[in-house]
C-alpha cells in the first residue's frame, strides 16, 4: 500500500481509505491497481464480509490525475480507460458488498467509483459532480451508464453536460445517495450498512 491508499480491517469489514498529500485523493493508475488488489483481498479473506471505501475530510476523490492523463499516448489512454472500467466493474460485481462513505468532493472518476459501490452514504459537506464537460472530457469508467440507470437519461445528461454540482441534500432527494450522516458517524454507519447488506444477502442465498 502507498500513501495514496490504506486498507485496514475493522473486525469483519475492510476499510479502504483513499488519500493524497494535498488532501484531495486522486485515482492515479497505481491507486487503481492497489484498489483492485484490495477488492481481491476482500474476496479472499473469509473473515471479511464487506468493505467501505472512503477518502479524506476534504474529498472522497477528486478523480483521475489530469496531468497523468495528458501525458498518455492514445494507446495508453485507451488502456487506462479499460483499466478503470475493470476496477469499477470489480467493485460493482463484488459478491461482498462495497459501500462508499463520502465526505467533501466526489468528482469525475471518484464519482464513477462511488456509483460502482453497492450503496453510498454521505456527510453533509458532500458535493458530487462530473466536471469533464468543462474540460472537454467524458468519463471512460462506466459512470455514464451507471448514473443513467440510477437517475434516468434526463437528469444524468444534465449532470454530465453542464458539470453541475450536487450537494448532499439534493443527492439524497434524487436517490443518488442512500443516507446523510454526521461526519463523526459516517464511517460507522457505512460499516454497519455493509454488515447488514452482507448478512441479508447471505440469508437470501441460504433460502435459495
């Protein structure tokens, strides 16, 4: 693990924390790979029944590192997009629930990551946006499809095409997040939700 990603098991829940010296976690290529490794760890460790992904006090994630993207050649950029898609799909399809605990900014690729999680709990200071349109970019990590499925074409198009920012209250009203929690309760609420979902799914599987 690097300074940009830490993973600690709290009893039966793996807590994955995104970080960055600036306080604004970025999903650089090495961070994507480390995140993928931690999802594999989650699936391999029988003692873990679920995971929570969180960030700093300032941001869940500010998205990909634009300087890194700008330096990529076309073939490398294509592979970076595919790599991000694979990581997001791994989070989404994990047989053990992955919950996003979101404080502050949740932008771009960070927004894609939150959308890939089974559920999202946010602090009162959470802000969601896909700012790609203001930079001439479109996300390549599956966010366009996931947000459309979640909110419908009209609202998803508005979010992507305008780069609008959505606060926690509006996100809850739209159904983008499942709950708003006070900052000091956020992580505990997310871990409890991961446990509840895991136990419920285990119960359903046992009856099938």
